[in-house]
């Protein structure tokens, strides 16, 4: 079955540690996204990539980094510079058509990151 | 930046009741979307709206794209226990989506 797989489901980070969240999709989608979800807030865009080897900062990119070496994979690293990393992280993908129609986002099941 | 005001923040209703929620903005959007998120999972797209005034149904769900393009509402008829979850609206402008803060729906059987 096609879909988006995020791992791990739960992740704990120690002070000063970088951690990487995995996101893989087999939908053959061009575009991939990372969102952060905090209780009582809407989803906020961290980074997005419309094509392999290219990515753009979203609204809250500070303290995060990404790579897009393969079409299927878009890992997110939460660096030690992110001082408040505890949140639910959602990866999504979409088929980019023409100029910009990303509305049909397909989401993974999320990773809950907590700080020890 | 663009912001969406989604209301109500939460609802606690009896099974069988109809539910309404809405999103408003001071900005115009080209597309309105409604997602549902189950606990510990990612959001799933319920309905997409592309034209001002458009009214679209998906089973017991009905959503409308406001005529001013600044709002949208979602109705759920005859709610059932599996309707519980968080409902998000999202508005698209350009190549970006803006999400509302969500409406938490709890259904009492």
C-alpha cells in the first residue's frame, strides 16, 4: 500500500543532542513537508521540498535542518539550537502539478518528540 | 502573515446531534480544506473546496466555501462516536497552506 511512513513514533532528546526524524513516502510525490503541531495550535510549517536536492524554509525553520537526497525521503534533524523541541512532528507529501497545488497533502502518522 | 480563526475550540455533543464549525480570516484564500485528526495520528483530508460559494458533501459531512472567500464552514450530521477527533480547516494561498488551531470534537454516546 502506498503511504507515508514516519519513524520513530516516540523519540526522546537529551539536552544538547541532535535527533533525526525519518520520513519516507512511496507515493511518487514530488513535494514533501515537515510540520510541527503544538497543543491548541494549528500546524506550522518547518521546511518543505518541491524537488530532490532542493528545500525551502517554512515559518519556523530555526533550530531545524533537512535534506532531500532522494525523492522518497525527507529526514528532519532537530538540532540543539531548538530550545523548545517538544511537539508532535508531522511529515506530509503532495503531487506538485503545474505552478503550485499542494492542497492534497497526505500526512504520516507523526512522531512525538520529548525532551528528557 | 495569514491567520485563520477556527471556532469553536472544542465541542461536547450528544450522539445523533448535528455539529457545525467554521473558519474565518481577514485574508482571501483560493482553496479551503477540512482535515480530521485522530489521536496520535496524522490529519486526513475530508473535503476540499475550490470555488467561492461551493457546497460539497462527503457522507454525513458538508462543507462550504464562503462567498467572500474569507471563510468556510463544516457541518457533520447525526454524529456518531467515531466522529471524535480534531477537525482542522486550512486555507491555501499561493503554494502555502495555513491551518486553523482545530476544533476538538467529543461525542457522548
